C-alpha cells in the first residue's frame, strides 16, 4: 500500500459576511457532524475542528482518520483576505474553502462555486492585477456536485446552481482555494435551508475530493470562453469525467498573455491535460488571439463538444 498523505482543510468564514456567518452557524449546529472548539485561535477568533461525522456512508468517519478539517473566522472581508497569519496559529492548511455570500443584479437565489483571480487590471474586488490564485480542478468539481446533491436533498428548487468563471480576490495566498457561495440577496444570505445546503455541501465536497484524488478518474482542464455563469462548462463537468479549475470568459480572452496561461497551468494542483474551449462562446477576434497563444504550450486543445 502507498503512504497515506493527510490533507488539512480550512473552511474560512467572515464576520463581515452575513451568508458566511449563516453557513458557519449551520456547520456548528449540525446533527450530522460535530465540531469541537480548539485551544488554538485563528485570526484572533475561535477555531473549531471537525471531530465526528455521525451520518452518511460508513466510510465517512475514515475522512477524519486520514485528514483534518478546521473551521475558522476572520474579521476581514473574504475577497480581501491576503494573509492567513499562519505564524500566529498551529494550523497549516493544504486547501482553503471560503464560505461566502454572492450578490448579483438579478438577485436570483443561487448556490455557486468558483476559483479566484483577476484577468485584467481591475482590483476593486481584491487580489492583484493579472494574477490568479492557486486552485484545484478536483476541488471545484467536488464543490459543484456536492451543491447539486444537497440542493436536491433539501428540495430547494428556487435556487439555481452555477459555476462562475474565475474572478475577484484573494490571489496571493499560497494555498489552493475555492469559493462556495450563497446568494444573491440578504433574504437568501439569512435563509435557513440555503445555509444548510451550503454547509452540508462543504463537508461533502471534502469527502468527494478525497474520493476523486484516490480514484484518479478525472481528466483535468482549464477553460476558455462563454459567459460569467459558464453553462457549457457546468454541463461538461456534470456529464463527463472532466474537472476544470480556471475559466476565462469570452470578454477577457483578448487580454490573455503567456504569463496568465502559465499561471493557469502552474497554479493548478493537478497536471493539466487539456485546454478546453467553449468554441461557440468565443468570437472570431478572440480565437485569432487565443489559439496561437495556446499553441505555444505542449497541451492539447479540445472543444467542449468533442467530449
């Protein structure tokens, strides 16, 4: 047998985020798993560790035999969290899961997942210019599928479930991260069922990630094209053994350069098998800019419809 590699997860919530605190309350109050307060603190707030999973399949508890899951709270806005302050703590997480609110002009009730990063120079929402965070394609797929599963379980049909393209901060943290969000208005941020769905999905996402990591069944890609909510990539991830981390939407493609493509490859935890294109979601000028750029790398190009 190979050596078991323990993974340390940190679920991050914020006092500046009503949805985040809702999700935190549901994690701490769940009857399906038990968090205990640690003697340690993180960001000067109480730190909790997942001690027991009391429901689910018989292998659920094995997750905690081989891995650790912490729940921490910061007083900073999540998109501006640029320092984990690990020197002030005894934890050293491998993967970060941000439990966050989502806001949109449409205000539709939503569950969402996405990686973070800035494709251009706008840093009003955190991070650095033209910088991507570290990410895991398997973690994003795990988060998305877990939201689908738990939304069906709680029968919250009014909520959409979406994968967003990579956007906003933080980008500088030296750990792969994923945002799992509850949106899109204050009424949803406080919603009891919505909070339970996201809380349970976070725990299930960790279990699913460990399963994917063990089975090694997924091909890994980074995506290009389409709109902000990436419907074609959602369908691909849901119906095929493909996982995707970063997605650059059509309106940022002409601003891509070699450095950003290199970040998409090198900051992804898993080795990238394909550049995946939403071909109909890229205009002709975008294709003229993108294709020669991608061909500089020794990674195959695949259109979504080819899977």
